[in-house]
C-alpha cells in the first residue's frame, strides 16, 4: 500500500508515525502483545488528523481472505479513535490457526462500518503480516534455572492476568537478569499472583497466592543460590488453591548452608497436573511466575517486655545452650517466655531455646546484697563455642537496663559451661526482675543490651531477686575456738567464713518480695548475720515462745525432762504445710551438734499456734544450768542443718525464716525415796516431787535455791542443792541415793531428826 495523497481523498484521517508525527505507510498500528489463540491481545493505534472509526480484521483461519463478520476485531473500547496514540484490546479466537504467518487489515474512516474490501470516501487502510501463536506463558528467571512454560487458557491464571510469550523472558532475550522481563513486556505485568512476606531462615514464611480458578500450586526457592531449583527446595507440591486469595505458610530452612541475599523463586499453576518439576513445558493450561526474592539471615530475638528494647543476633552457629531458633521479630512478654511458647513462628518446634543459663542454687534466684564471695549468685552459662558473654540485670525494676546494671561485659568464655558471679546490690528491688544474656563471637568487643549483632544468641529471663534472713547468735569472728574473746559461744552467724569456723557459714533463709512462710507475724531482711550477746538484734524474732510464766502452754526448759513444751507460731499463707528444725546448745559450747541438742527434726507444723513437746538430755556431765542459746529454722523442705557447713549455696533454706534466742535451762532437785509402782512418787514418771534449780543468774524468782531459798546451811557447799536428771529412788529402807548423787557431797543436809520416830510419841526435828 502506498502513502495516501490528496488525490485519493485520504488526507482527513490517516495513521501517523509515533516518533516524528509524520505519516509513514503502514506504521499506524503497533502490536503490543502476541496474537495467541484464545487470549487477549492489545494494539496501539496512532491517529493523525481528526477522530474517526477503526474497522479491522485478522485472517484467523489463514484461508487467504478476511471474513467480514467472523474475523472482524471487536475492540473492547469500541471502534471510535481520536487523534493521538491509544490502545485497543480484543480477543483472539481459540479456533485461530496457529504456528504460521497470517495477515491483518486496519481501515480508518469518518463513516466507519467498512468491509475489508471496497472504496472508502476518506481515511486510510494499512495491512500487516502477523503471526498467530500458540498461547504460551514462559518464565523469566535467569537461564541457569531452566525454561518453564505453560499453555494458556482464558480465565485460568495466577493474579489478574497472564500474557502470551514467544519464549523465555517474554521474547527469548533476558534483558536484565532479575526475573522482570515478563513484568515489563507484554500485556502488563502478569507476574502479579504472588505476594511474599519476609523470607527469614528458620521461621515460618507467609505467601498470599491469588488464583483465578481452583487449581494446584507448585513452588520452589533457590535457598542455596546455586542457580537451579533443587528437589529439596520445593516448598509447595500439588497444593490446592481456591479462586481468590490463598494465604499459605511454609517453613524456611534452618540457616545452616543457606544463602543470604537475592535469589529466585518459581511458582507454577496447573489445573490437574501433579508432581511437576520446576522446568519444562506443561501442555495443560496454566501459568508460571518467577520472582527475584530476598533471603534473610535467621535472627534470634529476645523476649523481655518491650520496654527493654529489641536485641537480635544473626545466625552464626554460636549458641547459648543446646538450641537456637529464629523469629521474625521480638517475642515481647512480661515473663520473658514469648520465645519459649511461641507458635507459628518457630516451624521446627524447637524446644525452649532459652536453655543455656541456670542459677547455681536449687531455688533459681538471685540474692540481694550479694558480694563477690556470695555463694548464692553464681550463674552457669553453657556456650556451644568460644565467644564473649555479656549480661544485664534490671536491679531497680524500672523497665530498662540502665547504668550500673551491666553485670558481665564481653567476658571471654570457652566452649562448654562456665560459672560467673553476679553481684546484686543491697538496694536491689525484690521480686521478679529482667535479665538478659548475649553471647557473640570472640573479638566482637563490648556490646549494648539492644540492637542487632552478627553472631551468637540472646537469651532473656525473669529471675527472682530475694532478700536474706540471718540469725543473731553471738559470733565475734575472732580466735580459733568455739568460745569467743567475750567468753560467749562463737556460733556461725555471718554470711562469710571466718577464722573461728573456716568452713562454716551462717545459715540464712531466702525471703521473697512477698513472704509467704515465716515464724510469728513477720520476717526481717538482713544483708548479713546480726551477731549479739543476747541474740536480740533481729526484731523479727517473734515466733517461738519460751515464757512459761506468761504462757500456760509453755514449760520451763528442765534438765532431763522429756515433756518440755514450747509454743511455735507459724504464718503459712499458702497453707501448704511446713517443717521445723530446732536446737538448744545444752552444753553451751558454740555448736548444736552434740547428742540431744536437736530438739526438733523436720517436725510438721501448720499455720497458727503449734505447741510442741521436746526432751532435754540428762547427760552425766557437761550440761549447763543457766543461760544458753537456741536456734529455730522453719522451711517447706525441712531437714535443715544448724549451720551451713561448707557454705555451698545448696545448704541454704529457700523459704521460711531463722530465729535465734537466748534461753535459760533449769535443773531440778528430786527426792530419793523408794518408788515402786508409784509409791512415794519419786520418779518423774510417777509425778515425783521436784524443785527447779537455777544458777542464781536468772533473777526470775524461780529456782533460786542456790542463793535465796534452800534447805540446809547456805554457807556450806554452795547451799548443798544439787541437780538430778530424775528422782533417785533408793532401796526401801535407805533414801540415801541423793546423798551421793549430784554436785554437792550431800545436799540432804537441811533436816535433822532429833528424836526417834515412835508411834504416838512427839518427835523433834531441826530444819
């Protein structure tokens, strides 16, 4: 066809060149998409002059003629065209003969309604050679991934559309190497069916796939970036899709061996075909969509409350403890257990990965007031390899790790378990507190409590900080014997070992922020033992009552008696039951380990008042009459020692209270009359006569025989009042055993029979 001229009446409407706006024959129509059977196609029409009507035909059956009706193009936008460039779309019949060239005719006129032949009054006609293609969609990933193609059928595709390609990368040429050729060419971006979430190793990834109709999805990711889709890299196989958006999840691999950076993914959609691979043609209709994707490092996040800020570590193989898992974001939680209980993020169901830190005491707590030699605050940290360990504790509970709260700073650790001391200030707030441990590669240096680092792991915990309750018995921390320089027994009371007891530490009880088990009505906190000569420095010692004068439930502490009573008051908030251990130092030698000195051994006690019976030994010698000291320890576990012994943290009590007391032990003077079957009632068991005897120091008006009230001459033999553990029954006709028993030679010296005892006769005695 030649260029139009005025003589042919074709100057009003004509096609013009897009570049220089002048008319060039047969350049007014551009085919934007391939002409593939059964698919949508698009052309661009550039009109010069005024608006007109476009009539067009394509010889779809390739029989050498234009069928005026069946081969006329029905433009979705209508036949009217205006001056300038405009797009027109139409559908290529599914019955079109494909695989060979054919022809197209376009006629522009004022009147329109033209046939493919005949004379028009104005306008222009342009004919084109076209190629009718089999409708195929190709992928556009780089060549190393192999070719993938699908036959196309209208209405079955991913996303909103599918275009027809003549080869890989739409036209057989990879223009950019980033899987975007098919997006930039053809009938719009047809790779629009897949929306990917973050692709982070070790997590569960989410992808939204939109399908035009029900079908099956097949997908691969090149995780190792080797330029191909390996069998093990298929994430979806024959996965059913419904029409519309499908939200799917798949497990990103654990990072070992994984590539970090840009890689590629392929999604293939089929109607019924199953078990397909990532390459090759698929004769069943469908679509392939390739994507450039960003594969990201696995990150381990902390899980403390959000106020403490994010801390994250890139996977490097260096872990705290045995396990490491990945998260998409911080697992913030009040109790630092979000990383332990998360679901859906950790697809591999790795058990609690916060498994590398333990406190080296059975209670698993930190103790306020801890010093460098504190046996409590040792933490054990297990590292999978050599690295640097840092740690923080929120001592003041202000929701942040502030100045002075970094307790370990880039401490070099080897592979395996190491122990570290955490110094907890006396001012630390009691209760659950946030703790963070971060392990990084050697050479990293000092790091902060937040931010991302390139190696290692973060583990967050909530550790309870507790106070301590100590005793207050005498302990002058001097000398090498059990009797101090002040002449008093020297008991283990203080936290640290001393000269007197180089392997003995003062016993203590952990006291939480809200105590739930203690003696009496309160328990006090101390940073160390409170030694005192009268055991009276702990104002919270109110749970054990020895006052037999004011309390009728209580009896004196009497040498040799088995029915001594003491009242112990227990506060047990949880009503869980508790056990009492108690001692009295009967020989006042500074230890509670002599036979009979433990008067209560894990005796069960309940909330409220407990009246308990105990025995005072009847040693032949060594038992002290007068002041001595007692210790009582209440706990859930029971079985506590009177002192810590070796000082290891496991010897302390993890709840309850310790109370120390100065007490008074009385002796008793008994008779020595004959006692058979209760006659004369001499023995304690026969309710025999007995009198309390003290050492003259109690000043309580009881047992004062040795200095105010006695039988006999007070100037002889200290008054000749001796102490027995029990009555001393003599043979029937003697009553002499008390004359030879006890500290006095013969304390039965206060009565003299001046006359014989004769029936019915007066008698005379001198008292």
